[in-house]
C-alpha cells in the first residue's frame, strides 16, 4: 500500500490521549465485543473501507470524510474528519 496520511477528528485525538491503547483493545459488552483500534493500526485497518485490500487504491464509494476507528461485533464505527464533535456512525 502507498504511504498514507490520515487526519484524525478532535474527539478521536482526545480519546487516544486518555486511552492510548498500545494494541487493539477488545471490550466485552456481554453479547458482543467492541474493539477500539490502536492509533498505530488505524491506517492499515482502513483497508476494505477507504482503500481496496488487493490493490491499495481508494474506494470510490467511500466518503473521504470518514475514518473507521473501531468495530462493534464486526461492524465498523466511524467518525467524520470534518466534524470536531460529530456523531459516531455505526454501519
């Protein structure tokens, strides 16, 4: 994959400042697991959302304003890059 820069929204930066998981952090919610991705994993874990997994090219249908930062039972959680205090979106 090509070199990538991923700007982060303010709420995610604040969360990482407090949590700063060294590795992906699974949180058992009883019925399923929420996994918060470690900061150093974010770019690689955009594969399949922002970038194609085989060729590394941008996915045309992906909204460039979104960054996936966690998954909830396998479903992505995303924040918009252009909203400082925007909602968390679940697919």
